[in-house]
C-alpha cells in the first residue's frame, strides 16, 4: 500500500509548535501588509483561499514572498521541532510508521511545508520514508497530479478536510481524515495513526 501522510496536524501535533508557526505567519503578514488591522484574520483568509499564506500574499496582493520559509521556520522554531522529534508522543507515531514501512508499505510525507521542515521529520522516522514533491499547494488539483503515477492505490491522511476533497471521487485514492471528530461520513476518519 502507498500511504501519504501530512506533517502538521498528523505527525506534528504539538500545540506549542503549531501555534509558534501560526504566530510567525501572522507576524510575517503584519510585516508584509502593515495596514492590515487583523493579520490573523488575513492569514486565515489567504490560507483558506490559496492553500498557503505566502502564495496568497503574492497572488491576491502582488507581494513577493521569497523570504517566507526562512521567516516562518526560524532557528527557534526548528529547534522546537528538533525537541518534539525526541518526545514520547512523536516516537510512538514514528514507531507506528516504521512498522508500516517494515510491513512493505511505501510511506511518503505530503505537505505544503518546505523541505527544511519535512526532512527532519522524515529522517527522525526512518530513512525509507520519502518526501513527496508537491507542485503548487494542497488543495490545488495540480498538487495531487504530481504524485508519482506508479504509486497506486494511495491512502492520503490529512487533518484538513479541504485537502481531501479534491481526491474524494478519484479512482485509486483513499482519503482519510485525521481527526477526533467525523465531518463527513463519506471519508474515513481516524483519531490515531494506530487506526491505519
């Protein structure tokens, strides 16, 4: 089986780290759009509309964002990630993913986050875990067509239901929502990687 795992919200579930990334994005929006009265709201709007805040700033407002990733994933944030990768919570998830790899499943990380964020996660799990290149950003349809075609069927696990919508009716794709609640009965929902 081929399994694609999202990173933030699936493998990285530490609220402090996720809040840090979110706060960095809000600060970035405030720097790029100083007239914004509510950078958090603008951040959320751009993310929901464009799948990525940096892309939204560029497409919606014409603001170049080549410094987005280094700003968001600064040294302190990367240090926090390194700490999390040694935590019991992550080690348990890594054990589950390694077990799946040992059973012969192909595991890849499929995230809008940059390689500087996903590579340490993949390496902390197992060197056999790949990072799938995302062309564009989920939930853009082009992001899913970039997945290697010889890797079918594909189970895709994501905590954002909107990222699963484009593949719901696609042949050979199995969307799995990672959440403690069921948002749509037509998509399987898991609350733990153990449920895979």
